[in-house]
C-alpha cells in the first residue's frame, strides 16, 4: 500500500491492477440484462459495477448510498467519470465475476478500478475459451451533499443555489476503505 503525503489527493493504492482484487462477487446474467440477441446491453456493465461497489460497502458495514459526513450532514455519491473498455460480450445465463481491483481516495472523490470476468465453464467442450476479461472500468465517484432543504423548497429558493456541493470523503468511509486495503495487502 502506498500513501502519498501531498496536500491534495491521498492515493490509497497504486491504480495498476493487482493480482488479487480487493473485492469480488458473482452475478447471474438474466434475460432482463440482455438485448434480443442474448448479449448484455452495454449500459448494464455499469449496473454490475455499481452493484459490486454497493456490495463491497455493505461488507464494510457502510450504507453505500447515504453516509453521514463528519459534520453530521447526509452525503451521497455521484458518478463524475466512467471510462469503460469492452473486451468480450457478456451473454445470457453467464455467471460473471465482478471485481474491485483497486481504489484511490482523493479529498472529495473515490476512484474505483473494476473489472468483469466470465466464470470458467463447467462444460469441458467449451473450456477456457469462454473465460477471461469481459470489461474493465475506471469510475470516479464524487462525494456530495444536498443543498436543497424542505424550507428552501417551500420558499422556492432552490433556484438560487446549486442543488449539490462537493464535500470531503467522510473519515468513517476513508478509514473503512483504508482498513480493507491494508488487510488485503497483508
């Protein structure tokens, strides 16, 4: 684990892929994930990546969508960047392994490096030809806090301020991720 000491972002891990992912989980591909040809619709890669992040946060004991910031305010996450690389099609009835390979924590955002692999087939005739990397991504998730309150809605003040403002990654979240990375690197 490397940790930068500069004033701005704190890099928790090297963004290069590690041999063992930080977190991994399997999902079954159902008809609702696919188009008419039985191929997973491209946007559903993002859904699988999101579900994996949510499942990891749950394993860490965190509510993955709404967290209490250090000042007591409720904050949440918005995706600000998604760089996807599609390698092979994900097919109906596949069992896929979705991974969080690495994470970087910056002052007000978290960068996730994730990948999807097809589980190896039990069918010896198909063999390893169906296994392998299907897609990978770098997703930047910003921590934000709502600016709109029930009073501002009642007074029609929502047009005067931005609906959300960036905030620092809450210490509880930072600590949980750093602990998980530290345990992973042992």
